[in-house]
C-alpha cells in the first residue's frame, strides 16, 4: 500500500510541475480595466514564474501600467513613493502565483528595506518626467 501512495504522490508532483501558469499580459493605461482577453502561458517563458501588476504614476496620474509574467526573484510586492522638485512619483508592484491572478490595480506597502531598493526606480521616473517638461 505504501508503494501505491508513493507513486500517487510522485504523479501528483509531476502533474503540478507540468501545469503552466497563465497570467494576464498587457500594457498601457487601458490595461487597468481591459485585460480579460490577454491571458498568456508564462511557464514556458520563465523559470519559477509569477504573475504581476506594475503601476507607475506621477502626481497621482497613472503613466505606466503593465500586467505580465516575471520571475519569482523579480517580485517585489508593494509601493514606493519619491518626491523631488514638487513632483511625486509612485511605483507599485503586486505579484501572485495562481492562474490569471494579476487582476488588481494597486500594490501593498513595502517594508523599509525594500523601499530603499526600489526608490532608485521611482527617482528615475521623477527625473525623466522633469527632463521632458
């Protein structure tokens, strides 16, 4: 009986590994509300895939919005906000690991250490916005 259980467990693990993660995949501000027909298979593209939602805004206006597949090591759940020369930039990311789970539009608060790591990206967004004005 234990041999049968062992084989069933191995088969279960093999089936779980072979099932592909599907994520919504789109970009642009319209992607915030119109994404239902954009599912893609991530497991064939990325090792340890996760679905993600990424949003970048300046002074409360969303400038970039992306739903996509990313690697687990690239996931940073949360938001970071930077202010410079009267401009406020905010970057948020939210990751998940079930099929078509990247439906949200906001991230969660980051821990202070992760804020430090992500703040460079927010500052780059502020600088590029100021440079284009």
